[in-house]
């Protein structure tokens, strides 16, 4: 009998085929064929769509050319690597006044940028802005 063997007690028993290499190789080959056929299809890239949409600009050709001439005459190219919009900037505030303003607001900035985002500082009513007695929905000129 094919696939059957006799045990030591004389009972027939089905013999297991433990040689699975052929089965595994067949599965791998089948899987690779399926994957190859799935990716073997053609890519259907579309060509650009040429519509009948006619572009209508907001400016006339003369306005655009005048704008281009003004741009070229100014000699400033904002796309240049050497473009520096702050080149001619002059501040109206002195260094000492900026330093004094920083020192004056240093504690408030530290409190507002703390772990609680300034909740404790604002709850104490020290923050500038809305007085702590103002409630939501309270009219400005209550009578």
C-alpha cells in the first residue's frame, strides 16, 4: 500500500510525507509568478489635458509691461541671494530704551512662558490687559 506502513503491532498506519521542500518551492514559485504578473501591466500615464480654457488676465499687456519696466528700473530683485530688505533700515528706538523695556517685562515674560503657560500669573490679576473683575458677558456700560 502506497503511503501506508505497518506498525510493530501489525496495524496499518498512514505514513506522513515530511518532505515539504517541494511544496514550499512550488508555493514560492507560484507567489513570484503572481506578483510578477501583477506588476507587469502597463502604466497608463495620461497626457496633459488640453482644454479650451482661455486665460483672461486682470491686467492689460501694457500694464504688465509698465510694471516690468518699473521693476527693472528699481534694480531690486527679491529672489536674489544678495537681497537684503533691511539694508537701509534705521530704527527710531534707541538701544537703551529697548533694553529698559526688556528688563521691565522680563518677569511677565518668564511667567507667561512657564510650565503653566502663565495661568497662575494671570489668575493673580497681574497680567496687562483685561481687569480681573471683568466677566464674560458683562456689558461694558452696564446700568
